[in-house]
C-alpha cells in the first residue's frame, strides 16, 4: 500500500492507483482463501464434518 500511495501522490491519479491496489488485494486474498480451503480439505480427510 505504501507504493500505491506514493504512485497516487506523484501522478495526480489517486482513484486509479487505489483501485488497482484494491483489485490486487482482492486477487491475493481470493487465491489465499482457495489455498486455505484446499489445505483444510486435505487435513480433514478421514474425519467427519460437524453438523450444525
């Protein structure tokens, strides 16, 4: 975010750079969510799921 802040201050286009930063953040968090779900699925093999 520091790099995005620096870029937005130097180019007078803050909305564009903060939007790009937000999209990059969403991509990274979505990918890490898929990784964590896969790891949890592998780790839970052979165990019953809790019923709510």
